[in-house]
C-alpha cells in the first residue's frame, strides 16, 4: 500500500489525503485521496481495492466488478506482491483527476 500511496501522490502532488467513513466496524476509516473528485481504497485480507469514483470511462483492463448502483465508478484490485507498472498507474490517476475536473466544470 505504501508504494500505491507514493505513486498516487507522485501523479498529483496536490491530492488531499484523509480518512472517511469511520464506524465501529472500521474504526480507522477508509483512506481517501481527492483533488476534484475522489479516489479511495479499501484494504481487505488479500487485496487492496482502489475505487475511482467517476472512473467508468477510464482506460484500465483490470477493472473489477462493482455493484450496478455504482456504474459511474471503477475499482481495480491490487494484490500483495503484485508488480505495479508505475507509469501506467500514474497515467490512470492523472486521467481520473482530469475526468473529475471535466465533470466539475459541467456543474
């Protein structure tokens, strides 16, 4: 997760990091990075799931399934020990920031 965090911040140094959705079943909350929209993650026993809130249109062949009510989103699973293509990952984060920016301008 430290490597993913570093890549996110390299892709957009202006990202805001915070924890949200603190509750009894998740006392530490969920780490969230945001610029003009949100990118958040969930850590599970065997995977870190990165969810791009407005990422449905983003290019990435590793998209995981997400519930139908969240069809605007895109989630990708990162497994422990998995080799990450840093250039491709940072391009994905930059594309997400750009997509969030174009959505914000339409409002």
